[in-house]
C-alpha cells in the first residue's frame, strides 16, 4: 500500500491584468493559490502556486508571476486589441509621406499640390 497523499486546497482568484493588482492573502485553511489571468474579458493563462497557509502575494509578486506565465499571450492580446481598433477607424485614413528634395522648390510645390489633391 502506497503513501497517502494529503489533498491540497487552493484559493482561486480571477485577475484582470488591465486593472491595478492588489496583494492576495492565503487563508490558513488553503495550501496555495490558483490564478486565472485575464486581459479584459479574455482568459490568457491559469497558474497554480503552492504556498504556505497564511502567506501572501504582493502586487509585484503577482505581476512577476503573470509576466512569467503569460508574457507572450499578453502581448498577443494587446496587439489584437490595437489592430482591431485600427480596423474600426477605417473612415479616418492617414498617410505619411517623406519628400526628399533640396533646391527644387518648383518640383516640391507640384508634389505637395498632387498630394493635397489625393484627399
């Protein structure tokens, strides 16, 4: 007969990484912390941390844990958000043009006038 394994009871927390982080205290009847990490409403990682009953995790420790567990996914979500915002602004198009010229004011004037007409 093998050794009996003692069950572990984890405190579960849902953390939105878009909001300020706060310290989390582990109750004395719990042996760890389970973190569901979200970016807004999107889940990006789940982390289980065995901790001593009565321990606590500071906001900085949570930030470091989230970074280790989800840095790549968090970056992907931020890029997805930025790209979707850019796609929603399709009415407002912008264009940046570099005109390299020196000593040719007439050609520059024609170029700028042509660019102005493209609106």
